[in-house]
């Protein structure tokens, strides 16, 4: 039992008090740091989004890539073991990634509608990701109040019942709008994240993903899709009618792995707008984005079917039918990602060696992981 006395505070008490005050002050500074949010946006009569005040150009210099010197600036044995890595990773070498920032603007975009807990979570998520990038990101966080009448008219089918809340049609609509109106410029990096995503992995993985998006992405329209590492067959999560409407053979395309749309990146290029328009247009077809109960498939699914994934089902087939490369998601907790031997190579190739627990690290990653341990603490 601790008994309070009237004597002078001990050194321990004084140090504890000072520590609490310091931590509280740092927390307040983080919470109140200014960042682009839904309060900075107004809607034009045409239904487009405008930013107030206008954003000024913000070109961020790319940090120097790895040296081409055979010793890479060091003669220690652990470094020489991984000489083959920098050539493949280029400027996204994980040894340099802690200081990496994109050359163009970096936008973090999300939407949370009709649920206050989602809106609170979205703001926390925006601050977390911005903090991971030293305040250089530009979060654009939207709610249902930012959607103009023209949006509701275009997707009126998705609000025909009180339980209907747009079926994620807002996602391609917002991204298309921001691209078409020039908010996103050529060369910008855009990272869409659903408001319910949880970020629990090392922030270096996120910087690595941004770098890969900018420098290792050869996909059409600059699309940078993510995948989980487990069996997520397309046929289990996509209506048979979706395959037919998109002109894809169900047997052939249904056996592949469905890609993820809860988070997706874009390196804005000449064809990005066309891709987003196509995705948005599919959202005007109720059976493509709608649920199974109110907008059933014709033909109906078979017994092994689970549920339609709305915008994700369409996005996945759009990406896979164009033979785009998908990357492992950079933010899953290791137990949540379903990591197994089949995709160790994918994670190592993406530069996520630090993602694994010691007993799970692929052989190629072990030297780098050991080298990183004392160089770049989390």
C-alpha cells in the first residue's frame, strides 16, 4: 500500500511528472498538426470537387538511390552477401527506404459515410499514414456530405432501400472526379484506403510500397493493385453474371486469385482517367456493384459461392484481364496476411523482408534482415 506524505517530491516523482508533461505535449502537437481534410473542400454546382485554398505545387526531391559500387560503400561481410538486391530494387532498396519520399505529390484518399465510428477511424488512419511519411502526404478524407446531387442521381439504384449506402460506388466516382478536374497531376502518387483498414505493419513497408508504385510499376494506367497471400478464388467472391458482362470465361478467370480493392494505388498517367471511368461506369449497373440479395446474378452462382465483393469484384477482373502485376499489401499484421511458403518470394521481391518473424524469413531475406536490425530500428 502506498501512503501519501506531505514531504517534498522525490527525484523519481519529479522525473515522472516531467515525462508525463512532455509526452502529453507531443501528443497534442501531433493531433493538431494541420493537414488536408474534408473541411478544406467545397462542391461546385457541376458536382465536381474544388479545394479551398488552392494547393501549391509541392515537388519532393527523391533521395539518392543505392550506389552502383560493387562494395556499395562498405566492405563488411553481411553487406556483401546481398549485393544482388539493389540492382533489382533500384531506388527502392530497403536500406535507403527510411529516407525515401516520392517525386510528385502523394495523396491519401478515403471515404467514410453514415457511420460516426468509421469517420473517426478514417481521421486516425489519415494521420497515421501522414505521420509515416513525415507529414509530406496530403490526406483527402470525404464523407457523404461531400457527395453532390449529381452523384446520388447517377447511382440512385444504390440508395433504393434504407439499408443501401452506395455499394462503394463513391470510390471510383471520387477518384475519377479528382483526376478529371486536375487535382491529381501526371506523376502524382495516389493511395486509396478504405476507412476501416487497420495499419499494424512497419512503416518502412509503406514507404517501400510508395516507392515501388512510382519506380517499379509498369501496369496499364499506373494502377498498383494489392493482393493477400491466401486462396481467395475469384469464383467464390464474384457473381457469374459479372464474368459474362465483362466478356470473361467463368471457368478460366474464376480460378484465379481475386485482387484487393480495400486499398489500391495509382501512379497517375495518361490512361489513368480512362481506367477510372470504366470502373465507375460499371458501378451504374446494379448487378455489378450491388449485393447478392437485392441484385442477384443471372445465371445464379453455384454451391461453392460465398458472396459478391461489389467494387472489388469488378476491379479485380479489370486488372487481371489486363495482365497487371499485383503486389503484396504493405500494411497487414503478419498473422492476418496469411503468409505462407507460396508467396515468400513475392514479399521478398517487393522489399518487405522485415515483414517476417525470424522463423518465417525466406533465405534470401535473412542477411538483409540481420543487416537492417541495427541500422534502421522500427
